[in-house]
C-alpha cells in the first residue's frame, strides 16, 4: 500500500478500504522522505461474521464527490452493528449505528494529516483511548 502512494502520488490515492481482520481500526502510511509525513491510511472495517463474540458489522462511507472538481476523499464513515440476539429471538433484522467519525472522533475530513492527529490523540490521551478505541475496535455484545 505504501508502494501505491510512492508510484501514484499522495494526491492520487485518496482512500484505501480493507477488511478481513474482524476488527475496526486504521493503519497509517508515511513518506520515505526525511520528514516522514503521513501520506495515506487504510480503513480496516469490521466483519460481517460473528467472530469471537463480536457482532456482525458494516461500514458506510460518505465521499466528497459527484460535482465539478470534487476530491472523492472520505468525509466520514458510519459503522453499523447487527443485533444478532434480536434476529435470533424475534426474527427481526435490525442494524444499529455504533458510531460515526464525526461524533466519535470529531473528524469531518478524513485525510492523512487529520488521521495522524487522531493517532496522536489516541497515543497521548488515555481517557479518550479507553472511551473510544476499545469500545469501537471490538464492537462486542457488551455495551460497556
């Protein structure tokens, strides 16, 4: 993925969307330049499978697009959880909003610099880390 940015440039690759780890997280990529600035990041979405007591989840992205000179950069994402217990007990399909990047992280423009700022806040603010990261990364049936 960092090779993609090196080959095509930071302004060409505006988002990388991954899955399969069953967890909800993101990964940063940095330039090989001396300043080692953030060039890109990968969103790693949670899984639709009920892996290790985690609720099935989907993610929807809102992109800046469909107008002249749009950037197609991600503006936000929303992660929804499937209520498996309700589906099994009442035969109802219910997707509940777990969080969105605006409400949870106060991010309205998902660009490398902003994602780096989120990374730094998670690293330096233990209360924020405990409140958000563990809650959203594992999206378990436990609502604590």
